[in-house]
C-alpha cells in the first residue's frame, strides 16, 4: 500500500481526533482536517469548532460529527470526551494565539494528546509554564511548524547533519508576504484583524506570524543554536501597533552568521519563505514556492538540482513522499507529514514503544524557543537593535 | 469550512467506494485512495485489490476493510455489493489497461458508478462498445485524466474559451520522461514490464501511457478538435516492442497547427508535461513540474506570471483550490479535484439534480477520443508518417 | 592581456575590413561592426554601405571612413580596394538574402576573404555554384551562424563529441518569435517587408530566417547528419506568401529522431531559440535567452547547472570567454567570437599556417546545408509532409 | 547606424585614451579596454600598463601602442602626454585600490579626464581630498560602478523616480560570491592576495570589493539616502585580516528599511548581485546573473516579466541597448554603457555643451559616498553593530 515512502496502511486503526476552533470561515482548521485525513490515520469525531453555539453546531454538522460530540466550550468537551469509552485520543487546537493555552491545559488534564498551532502562547513565561504542564502530563504535544514536514526540508536537515555542507558559516532565511501592504485590517478582514492586535497575537506581528516560521525552519535544518540577535522591527501600516516588517541579524553558537527577514508589506510575495545555508564545503537553497526542488552547490562543482524523490534521495525525505519524482507535492502534503508522524508517535505511545525510525515533529521545546525568539527580537528592537541573547 | 474554494463540508454524507486493483506494491491505487479521502467525500468500504487471494486479504486488512468486503474477484464483488443495502455506490478501477473493460461492465451492470484509469481499453472498437454500455447504464463513468484537475489548467481552459488568447494558431505539448532510457523492463520492474507489453498495454507504449495525457491536456484547454495527425513512433530500447518515443505533428479543425512529443527515454525529465498555446492575441504556458504558475503573454505586453489563487484568479480555478496563493498545491490536489467533482456529480445524480456550476471531469467520450488518438498515431506511423484522420 | 580565455593582444595587427550593406537604418550591420571591434582584430576602412549614394556617404562619414573609401557600388568597391596597397583583406556582407551572391563573387574575385550573413542564397543551386567559386578562390568564406559562437554551445558540441551524452537519440530544437503575429509588413516595417517577400528572402520565410538557425545550431552540437525531414509550413498572417510557422520532424543518420519548430507568430517569444539533446547517458538543454547556463542531466543523477566559465569548463568554451563566470556574456560576445575566430584564421592564412587549436566558424558548407534544408522543407510541405531526403 | 538605442556613429571622432595598470595578467584592464572599444568612441594610444618596465613594454606592444607612448611610470606618462599635441584626453585607472589616488592627481593636473575603478581610495579623508582636487580641476571624473550601466537598472531607477513603486519601504540587496570560501590567498592567487591585504585594499574586504557595488546599485535605483547602518563584519577565512562576509541593516531618510549582504564565502554564488525594492504600490527585482529580465510586481496584480528592450521599455533603458529584446546583453555591454556615456560627456565638454539627455555615470560623489559607507560599516561593526550614521 506504499504511496511513495508513505503508506496508507493503517495498522493500529484510526486515531479518534477532536478539534478546537476551525469552524465556518476559518482557514487553518480545514488545513488541519485535510492533513489528518490524508493518510487515513485519524477520524475526526468531536469538536468545539466555535465559541458561538449556533456556529459550532452548524460547523459540526457540516463535518458529519455526531450531535452529542459537537461542543461550544472546550472545557466541557475535554471533560465529556474524557468520560467516554470512545473519547478522543488527540485534539487539534487551531484557534488564534491567545486561545492556545486554555485548551492545551484542559486536554492535557483530560489525558488527551495535543496538536497545537504556532506561536505557542502570548509570552515566554506562559510558554515555560506550558512546557512544565506538558512534561508532567506524559502526553504528546506537537506544534504545527508545518514547513518542517516538506520532504526536501527533511533532506536538508539530514545533509547538514551528515556534514555534507562542511562547517556552517552563513544562514540567510526570509519570509516575505504582501497581504498587509495596504491597511487590510481596516476593511473588516478577520485574518488581518487579529494578526495586528497585540491582545490576540502577542508581542509579535509579522514576527510571530511568519518570523517564527522562518526561524524554526532555519533552526530545524541547521541544528546549531542562535545565541544572539539584533532586530529592527517596523510598522509601516498606518496606525498598526504590531510590526509588519522584521530585519534581523543572527549569531550562531559556532560563530556562524545569519540574516532573517520577515515582511507582510512586500508586494509580489505570496508566501516567499526561502532558506539558504552556506558551509565550508557546500550550500543548500530551498524555497517554499517550488518545494520539490533544492539547489545543492558543492564548492567548485556545478550546482545540482535535487528533486523530491529524485536521484540521490535519502531516507529522510523518501519516507515522507507519496508520489514519484516529477509529480509535485505541496503545502498540504508537508502539513500532512507532520500529522502522520504525530499519528505514528501516538500509536507507539499506546504501547510505550519507540516511534518508527525517522518520525519527527515540532514539540513544546520548539514552542518555547519560538517565544524566546519573539521576546528577544522585541527587546532588541526596543533597545535600538542591540545584540540580545536568546 | 472553506479550504480555499473547496469545502470539506460533506453535505450528502460520504459516498461508499470500492476499488479494483491497487493492492500491495501498486502505486496508482494509493493515489486514488488518497484523492478520495482528501475532501472527505468518500469512504472506501470494499475492494478486490488483487487477483491473488492472499494479497487481496492482506491489502484489504491493511486498509481497514471489513473482512466480508474483501474480494479477490471483481465479478463476485460486483454481485455481492449490489446485493447489500449498504453496497458501494462507486468503484475505482486502477488495474493495468487490459483489465479496465471487465470490471467496468461488471459494475455498470451492478448499478455502480465507475471511476477508471486511462487509457480506456486496448482498442478503439472496445472503447466504442464500452461507451454504448455506459450510455445505456445511466451510470456515471469518469476517466482519471488527472491533469485536467489542476486549477491553472482549468483556468487556461476558461481563458481560451473566453477568447483571451484570440484565435488559436499553435499548440505545443510535450510529456518527456526518462525512466525507460535503460532496459528497466529486463530487471524485474513491474511497472516497466506491463507498460512495454502489448498484451497488457495495447498498441501504444509511451503513446498510450503519457501521449494520451498530453493529447487530453491540450484538448481540454484548447477545445478545438484535432482533425489529423502525422506520427513517428520509435522504440529505442533494445528489443522493446512498443514505442518509447512519439513525435507528432497536429492539424486542428480551425487551421491551427501543433506538435506533440512524448518520450520515456529523455534523461533529465521526471514528468515533464508542458503545454503552450498561442493565439492571435496572447499565449499561455503551463508545466506540471511547477503547476502553481502559468505564463500569460498578451501580444505586445510583458509576460505575466499567473499564480494559482493569486491576482486575477477566476472562478474556474478558484473553486478547486484548497490553500492560499503561495502555498503550493500539487499532483495529489489536482487528482483529488477530479474525485471531488465526481463526488459532487454522484450526489447530484441521486436526486437527478444538476451538478454544481463548474463541476467537470473526463468521461467515456474522452476515453474514446484517447483510443482514437492511439489508433490514428499507430496507423500514421506505420504509413511512414502519412497524415491520418482522427 | 587575457580577457577570460580571449585576449585583446593583437599579434599580427588589425585586419582591414570592408562592409557591404549596413548603412543607416540597418540593424545587423551594426552588430557585425561591433563584433569586429570587440577584440580589436579589425579596422573598418571601407564600405558600400548603401546603394543610395547619399545614404552611403552619410553612413560612411558617420563611421569615420575616409571619403575615398566610401562606395555606393560593391563592384566598384571590390575593384578599387583590390588596386590599393592598403586595400581590405576581408569584407562583411550584411545585405538581404538576394544580395549575398553578387558581392561574394565580386570580392572573391578581388582576392578578399568574405564574411556573409545567412541564409546563403536564394536557392540550393546558387549555393552550390557559390561553393565552387569559394573553393577555387582559395579565400576564406565565413557564414555568420552566430549562435555557434556562444561558449556553452561550443561546450555542448565538445561534450556530445566526447560521448558524454552516450549515443544520441533525440533532438528537440525550436526558435519561436512573436514579431510577425500581427500584419507588421503592412505597416511599412522594413525588416518585416523583405522577410515576407519571396523575391528578397527566397523560398523560406520563418524557415529561412530562423529555421536555418535552429537547424544549424542542432547540427553544430550533434554532429550527426539529418537524413530526411517531414515538414508542415504554414502562413498564418493574412495574405502572407511565405511561411511564418514551421513544424518539422527529423530523422538522423544514426536512427535518432528530432523535432524542429520555428515560428514568428508565437506571442511571448522574443528570440526563444532553445535546443535539447538526449542521449543514452545524459541530456543537455540550452536556451539563448539565458545563454550562460546549460542544464546537464546524466541519467540517474541530479541535473547540473553548467555555467559559462564555471566549474567544469573545458577548453572549448573557456577559450571564447571574456569575463569570469557569473558576469553574463550575451549575443554580441557570441557574435564577436565568430569574428575573432575568423580573424585568427585570416592571420594564419597569411603565412599558410594552421589556425590555432579550437578556432571554428561556419563555412560555405554550412551555407549549402542550410539551403538544402530550406529546399527539402518546402518540398516536403508541398507534398503534404512526405518524408524528404536532405 | 543605430544599434538598438545606441549608435556607433562617432560624431566628434574618437577620444584618445590612456591606461594606468591593466598589463599582462590583469583582468579588469581588459574589460575597460573592451568597453572603450565597443561603440568606437575611444582609441587607446598610451599606457603605463605596469610598473615593471619589461612587462609594461610587452603589454603595450601586444596592444599595438606606439613605443614612445609605452610608459612604466604614470607620472612620466602624465607629463609626456600633456606635452604632446596628440596627447590623451582621458585616462583609465585600473590599478588596485591603493594606486587610485596617485594617478588621479597626476592626470588631473595634466588636464586629462579620469576614469577610475572603485573603491575610490583607502580612506574617507583621502576621498574628500580627491573630490576637492577633481572639482578644482574642471575635469570629468568617472567611477566605474559598472552595474549602473545595465539597461534594466537604468529603467528601475526611472521607474522608482516616476513613482511607479509608490513610497519606498524596503530595500534588500545582496552580492554573494564563493571564490574566497577556501584560503585562496595562500596559494599565490594574485587577485585574492591584494583583496585580503589592508595595505592595498583599505579597511574593507568583501565590504569594499563588492559591498560597495551592492550599496551603490541600491542607491542608484532608490535615490533615497541611507542615514544609518548597523553592520556585522566577519572574517571566516583562517588568518584573514579583512572581512569576507558583511551582514548589514539599513535605515533610509524616508523611514524605509533595508538589508545588505555581501559575501565571498558563499558556495554556489559566482556573482550573485541582486536587488529587490518594495514600495507601497509595487516592487522590482533584478539580478545580475540574468540581467535582461526584471520582475515588476504591482500590488494586487500578477507579476510582470520586464525584458530589456521588450514591451514597455522606456527611454532610460532603450537608449543604452544595442540588440533587440530576446538577444541577451551582458556585463560587457553594461560596462561599455558607462564608457560610452563618459565619451558623450567628454565630447560635450569640449565645447562646453550639455551632454545629451539621459547620459549618466558614477562620479567623484559616488566615490566619496562609497568610502563613507565603508568607514561607517567598519565603525559600526567594531562597536558591535551599533547604528552608525553615514
């Protein structure tokens, strides 16, 4: 039943999944559900899809949920599900940032594994508390930094770890978008509204929304700690209280240098996430817009176009592909890879087994690192770009 | 519950789906299953996944099928499912070409809608007979020429139909691959073996396997009939009995000219499907390798990069997208679009309603056209490239 | 004095050059002059730049020619220059096709080396006669199929010759333009006028103008004879008497197959010359629009981006580069390479020496081949695409 | 005699040119000479091509200089040429950085126009002194920041000035190379040796060599002053005393932000100069590797591929092109555009006329700005990246 390296054999059966948020009008909830469906490892059986009872009901019905498992209150849902023999094993939390913590505590307490959107919380302190709660719960906590699910990103990490780049010297990562170039939040656009609102987004605007993705992606590939950063956050949109542009210089533990740019005011960029890593022996370049290719440039040799599933693929990427090279995979497949790896970990956890070789997904530690990154960037920027420890 | 233009609301519930072929070791069966799962419109509940009883059983179990709905004989499956109150409504036939006809007749007779891989049959005569059977059955028959599911391909068709290209003059379509450059079929590779075997593939090698895709894609976009072709089929692989390279010139009903190239011996090409259409006013270029972009060149103006879901998207493509522009979609999403449109048609058929605006998928007519194309190409090539009517 | 592999040392001094055609309003004459100036090997000292005395004079003065060496009659120029002690050694003929033969005969007779634009003549018979005249003259005759001057084209030829592609199976070459999509020749556009006029262009329209370039480029790289072709020539422009679109299939002496497309009615194409060559071991892809890169795809390995002057450069390309890799060279440098190689051959001819290793340029034989190609294509198209020997 | 917008008519005759530096083994001297030859505006008639008498003589002879105008001492050359009736009008100084000032003073004093390589001097103080000397001399002083000669760079500047980008908010400019990734200077490589030597290069390594190009290019296009910078200079090469990597954040007078990256240790980059400018209305992206294309992204519309000489070209770029769109121009044509514009200015200066509309080239002011940039960057980096005024 192989689909590329992935299989849709569902040994262990399907995991009963719940969802908090993601009702009518939401975007990312649908992405999570699709990702859960893709390889057949989950059944969505319960949801508190909205705090509005009517909307919660309509949304649950549209998804075919049983009426008694449609909730408008995540606390109630956690309790009710915990009490059922066929209660959910895992929950996906797909709410705005300020509603990540509440459901997480509720479901961990109910013994349910948690899959949560990023950034983790509104502050680093909150993140650290949550980490303690996760650790004492013994439950799995996964953060959907989905870009780490792309097969070639997995391969990049493996190549860096194997020394194929030599000693790493430079990291250039960027995530430009253009959707907030104009004052979109003033026109009733919901996604824009909460993203520019400190009460719902936290201290970072573009910083938290996409800067954390850029940071996490580079961190995932490079595997060396950023020790300090110098940041210049700007709000170009008139009246905008959070940054919509992030310029940043990075210093790594091994002496490497880096640059990070995240922007929501850069016309012509839809989701221009791109990372370049340069070592003493070679470099890698990968961009999300065409994620099935990666440039590998060994010093003194012609650049090679590595393709997902193509010549020279290794196990790190091969195990998370579904179709042959030349048939492009995309954002949803990468997102689903995170879900599938979580499923494999959950199934292993049932018996205390180790997850299969190669299973990986972002954890509470990545969430804490992301919050530390946000706080350091805000602090540096307020200190006129002074180098600030992470 | 919007995911881009698509929704995972499953009004009408899930369609009970069966599958013929696609057991252990098969590739395309898994693609069909994933496509059926993607938007939640289907439940796979029965299968004759292999003619080998053991393999059929193991494969069915791995997919979580109920033991009484695991078959090793599609005739038996058709009868048994027809007799059940909860029998399948639709079946996916994912076997090699020579096993398309048998299951199709069996399931149509059982009142089951059919989703079948291409090319349709082993001969044009067989195809015409099947068309008669489909028409008299009143059932839906869908052919998975999946490339017509890509959003930008849908948009290209809409643009051509709306006259944005002017009068069409030229069509250049190609589908090069490289996997049969060496004698792969002599090394026990199953996919290679049946594709070079006339008994299982029919009269066309690369012609039937990928040439038909190229032809169908151009046909879908351009919407003008090819009236005659001049073909030069070659078998470069030593001892290979079917063509592995197709050169072809095309003439269209309106006087347009075209060129079609399909090859399985072109190193450096994974699945290099690409189409270019030139009219009196503008041209379009689309390639499968990076399907989220399409070049639109209005005469005398700069070329514009159209993106899936990006500026200027129209309803034809917007309704079949799941994620925002800049988050790439791929082969599986395009394939799933075919499945979802079939689902919407099946649900409409339950009540005799018309399918929603924009629903489209290849039908038995496309299958017949594909077989006519294969036969004309073989005939032309045997006549040393003489122009041959389609 | 090295400029890349090329030097502007002018051992042997400058060659005295004359020009026929290329006066005010001409384009290609200026390209020839610039190419002659680039490496310092020539001095333009005489010209019959126009048949109109006034225009000839104004043009000659603008270029700083001595008044006594400004002619309005190439016959007179040939005689006068032959009689001077400091007469020209070489002449560049940059007139429309129907004025290639006259000056060639005149200057060969005067003992002057000839550099002539393509296509050679108006007919194959004329071309063969000219070949006889060239051979009996003992003078150098060079045809400016300039694309063979691009360093990476030289490298492609060397790689093919060295067997790096294995046995060649497929050649796909194309040269689309869009400038004749509308009826430009009806608006007083001089370049358009003579190119659609059989009396001035010969039997081929797009065929002679750019089809010959495509054919010559493929021929230069592959080095295997095309034995027969099947062509479909079309005139899309209303009232146009010569073809503006060429579709063609090719058969090579070794059994290889090919396809050639040339068009002047393909919106979005400025000068889209592109060639792809596939062998049993690897393929090469090169496009004029970005001539500093070439894709090399060894079977079963990642595609490599070869750059002009970059890693892995060989002598064939290195000797004709002027600036380091990463600083792009273009059309004029390629054209100048032809001129410089001609200069080296002329200087060698002074003493009967062999030209330096690697010197190459298209000759009268290429001109004859081009005319044979045009005639065969016209003949095939008139015979409804019948395979026609070259 | 039009060659695109440019002409090789040499109204005003040729300018007598001298050269300091650029003898055997030098690279950039040959580039200057070729640029001077390209449009026919200069005659190289004198040179102090090397301080070594033998080498100076051999080099001069190879270029066809008259023996009495071959010098090994630029002071002597300045005096001798000033005394000749046919003395040089202009001199090109193509020596390493520490030998820019001496010849400049000598030739200005001799009444000769100066064309000088960048960066200007070894310190900002020196640069200011030179500016005073230039101004009091009344001679033309041109600095060969050659990238401003690319036609599409000219167009980008014109578009920004015309408000087509709206208010500029962001500038991302980078110039990565890879040639110093290894310790090349320890292997006897001359170009590498002087570039890592503070005595010959000044305070900046990659900063002065290519960082100034990046800064100048952005400055040329954007036309808004950088007010302060925060820089992090690194020397990755073992024992290297000058920076080989530059990370920098920029702040502009209008509140815009920017990022500049220059590196000589980034494998896979030959000369990866690239600039992106984002305004409230649109963005532009241009890269030197393929300089005939520029991406123009108006907010909310598809990205447009602008081509040199293609649809929508304006006078700023059209006047400095030589061949039609689709025939690529490159580095040498861009460099030659600087030389030709200088020639037009010199010819105008003869009579005190204004140069023709559109003539532009970098001047002593750009040289001073470049030195101020280098000094501020070094100062900022030594102050641990503190924001430093320019």
